[in-house]
């Protein structure tokens, strides 16, 4: 009898221990975060995910601080099957990015720099050349000239759809970047009142079948649409323009992403992480959803889009571009809640660290 009591006690104790242990184990993560210690290493973390440890043959280098030159780079990067890696205005800022190229790029690979020497320093270009890489710089006299060089390098088929976006603000262009990249559509930048001559010439010669204007009449006036219609009279022109960046984005989402299998979240008030992630999103035919990390709730337009996905039975994989400061956990929790996904643990990408083969520079460089 005593033996039976002892056996029952042991079984009960083991069961309690197992139950206690199981309760302490976190649920399987329902979203992925791709982030590093800063915007440079976040771009590297995204590139690692995009290429899964494979050597890359092409790289797009863009400024981490100046958005205009890099806005159109997503389509070019996707065409070249290249990651967008961010660099700073000094070699010291660019060390992590150059280390990534050194350790993950094939010998003699091709690097395309978007922007002039004011945003991507010549020292970076010289280092790449000395390391044996093929380097092409697409940098014009201003943001519109640089954009024209990028568009020209795409060699798009005559009649292909195009995107028109503001060259003076980034949210609208970022909202359409992944769909433009996945489709191979060029993004042409312009001012608020008038088309640059390079854009007008391109539209006249290309005669696109569709023209998507991204931004309301406050950022791109009706005169822009009139000029486009005159240059390409047979084109179908559609404007995506809301009261703010989030409403504009939601119109893009409903048009192009009614049932995505993945979504990518990014800070709607800083361009760097969304730009770096645009090629990863394009690779997975997924949208980038911009949010406000400082607000107390999701933007209503984005919230309503997520609710629409849920009510239509769509539950996409949630991915996060950037760290906890730029995109706090509560934002992802609310996104998951709108999609009907339970709370989860975070699965961060480990920050990129220098290795034994890292580049060493004097501090005065």
C-alpha cells in the first residue's frame, strides 16, 4: 500500500513539473523581425534573409541619410537580384556595409552606387575599385537627374506601366516600391507642379499603358496629371491619394494586395528600413505597411485594411523591418490582433558583427 502511495506521489509530482515547464515555454513566434543595431546593420540583416547565406553577384549601394537618390533603387535592385545596402557619408559609417560586401559578394561582382559623391563618398567607391569590384555610379546633378539615370538603366519595355511619385518626400514612393519592384515598373520622381523634362521625354517616348500617380493633389498637383495625359494620351492614369500617407498607402494595398501571404511592417516616418526591405518584400510579392511608432494606435486606414484581410480569411505572415525603437513591439501586437493572430515572442535577426576578416580602418579615415 505504501509503495502504491509513493508511486502515485511520484507520478503526480512529475506531472506537475511537466505542466509547469510547459507553461513557461513561449508560444511559437508568429512574426519575424529583421533588424540590426542601426540602419546600416538592419540593411545587412535584411540582405542576409533575402539571400539566405548565398554569395551575391550584385549590390546596390544607397545613402542611409538621403532618400531622393535611393527612392527608385528598389526596381533596379530587384532586376539585378541585388540587395540594397546602406552606407554613410564617411568610411567609418560604411564599415559594416563594406564588410558585408567583402564577405558575401563574389569576386569581381558588380556594385551600383545610386547618388553623387555628396551622399555616397568617393572613398567608398575607391575602396570598392581597389578591392576588384566593378563599380557603376548613377549620380546626376540633382535628385531628378539621378532618378533619370536609374530609370534609363532599367531598359524597360516600351509601353510598360510607370509610377509617378514626389521627389521631395518619401512615404508615397515607399508605399508603392515593392509592387513597382516586383513588376519591373520604373519610379519617376517629379516636383509638385511640373514634370521634369527628363520625365516628360521618357513618357513621350515610352508611351506607358498605365500611369500610377502616388500622392494627393497637395504633393502632386493636377497640372502633373494634365501633363502626363498630354504626353501619353492613350495611357490609363490612376491616382492614389488620401488625406495622409497612410490613406494613400491603403489605396495601393487594396488595389495590388487584396490577399497577400506576407506583409512587411516599417516605420512610416523614416525611409531607411523600408527602402532596404523593399526588395525582400518584392521577392515575396508582399506589401510594405507603414505605421506610426509614436501613435497610440494603428493608423485607421492601415487598421481597416488588416481587418479586411481578416474578414476575407487572409492571414499573412507578419515581418518587421527595423528594431524596437523604430517599430515597438506593441505595434506588432496590434497588427496581430487585427489579423486574429495571438501574441507571440520576437524572433530577431542577430545584429551583424565584425569578424576576423573585417575591414580595419584608421580612426582618422
